[in-house]
């Protein structure tokens, strides 16, 4: 008997879940359209719609139909019923975003603040989150959780940094970092968060390799819309792939890492951290910028070709540099194709779609996606 009732409950929740997600995807939809699209009876639709109305997850957003006849009610999801907070934490900046139940951005703020393990830093982090929730005009209990993207490697339970050389914060826990954040916090590796945001916005792709070309380099292997973490879990750490044996010293202690030749500070460092200025000067034909850029593309082409050889999938270029790459893709593709054993083009290369806040977005989105699945 117990088993039967579980099957019944599973089906009941599955139907509710399908009804909710169909309303979400449609934006606005009537009961009869729901019944038709989901192939569920009208009474079943009514029961689930009533339940979702009772839970405050949907609302009557208008009517469909012609004047004269009886108008059909239109339903939409109440996007602010639940939200998720995403944080991108780097050496010098904190970005905080809030996304709604549809995954849409409703708040964004970036502040310049040098990372520190001091209590004052954690306090400020907590204040920024509370400010974000307040400004988003939502109830406290609507916050499903806070995802924090950091430049470090994260344990499988997402609670601890087990390698954090960049910020010198190995051993930092989600609990400690979120000491003043009144919601449950999870840690994410920054490149994995960026990759997840990107693949979530790419319906045409199921698998890809994402490269985050920011002040540090990260990579993320995406298989079937999920991040493949590896057994350690240290997958996709292409920043420490050797591109020049015996080359320049990397912060990791090795020599000739990809990180050494393609981190964004090599470019932005020419203009006191202003990456846009570098690209502007490059476009204006500055000789020194041309030289630096030529070398940058050379090493980038080595890395992307290696990835293509290894995974035979699309390679997406993101991060600070990725956001500026569109114009130079022909040049990069030509260089990468020259190295390729099997193909005479590098059309597998693509720039990121998510140009802004990708890391914060990728650490907030999992909360929303889990909600869609488990509602
Ligand atoms: Zn290294």
C-alpha cells in the first residue's frame, strides 16, 4: 500500500511540476492550452493550477479570447516568489546579483573591494547581500540560497576551498565566508560557474568546453548541460596546462603554464587595469599592443587546439577577454586551424553569449534549476 501511495504522489508532483514549467516557458497561458499542450485532462489541470495559485507560484495575469464570448483566464508565474543570489568574488571586486524564478536578472551591483580574510570583509559581503535582497523588493524567505563563485577549487559538497592559491584562502569554508549572510551559501569554482551560465543559455548545445579568460584562467567541461567535475575534483584546469616547457613562472609553482601567457592582466596591465583601453589602442593600431596581442593569440590558439583534439566539442571563450574577442575570431580561428590535424577550419570556436556577470549568474542559476525540477 505504501508503495502505491508513493507512486500516486510522484505522479501528482510530476504533473504539478509540468504545469508550472509549461506556464513558465509560455510566459502566459490558459487552462485549455495547458490541457492541450500537456495532454492532461481539464480537471487535472484545474487541480494543479489551483494548487500553484495557493502556493503563490502563479497568478492570473489576464484573459484570452474575443469580446462577447467567455474569456479564458491567463496564468503566469509569480517570478519573485523565489529568488537566488549569485556572488562573484575576485581579488579586487565583489559582484552581487539576484535572479528571479525565471532565471532573469533583477539586481546587479559590482563594488571594488580587495579580498581579505578579515571579519570586516565578511561583514561587508553580508551587507551587500542584504542590500541586494532589499533592493529587489522581495521577502526574506523567498531567497532559496546564495552561490559564491571564487577563484579556487571546491570540495564536492561545495562547502570548502581545497586549493585557493590566487586569494591565498585554501581551507576557507562557505560557512565562514557567509558568516554574515543570513541564507544558506554554496561555493562554486569560478570557471565552472561561468561554464554553467553559458551552457544554460545555449539550448543548441549539450556539451562544450568553456574557457574563462580573465585575470586568471579557468576551464569547465560541460557534458549534457552539467559540469563534469572529475574525481579529485579538479577537472578542466587548463590554466595549468603547459604551453611552453621551461617557460615563465606560474603562481602555481610550475613553469610555462597557459595561465602565464593568456591571463587578462597581460593586456589590461598596459593601461592600469583598463582592458577596454587595451582593445581600443589595439584597434587604433598601437604597435606595442599588436605585439602583445599577437603573442596572446598564439598561445590561445595552442590551448584551444589542444582542447579540440581532446574533447572534439565546441570551445567557448569567455571571461574578461572573451567579451572582447568577437572582432578577432577570424584571426584566432585561422591560427587554431593551422594546428589542427583533422580540420581545415576552427568553426568549433565561439565567443561567450553571457558577456556580463557570467560567474555570479552561474552560481545563482543552479538554485533556480533545482527548483524547476523538484517543485
Ligand atoms: Zn600553473
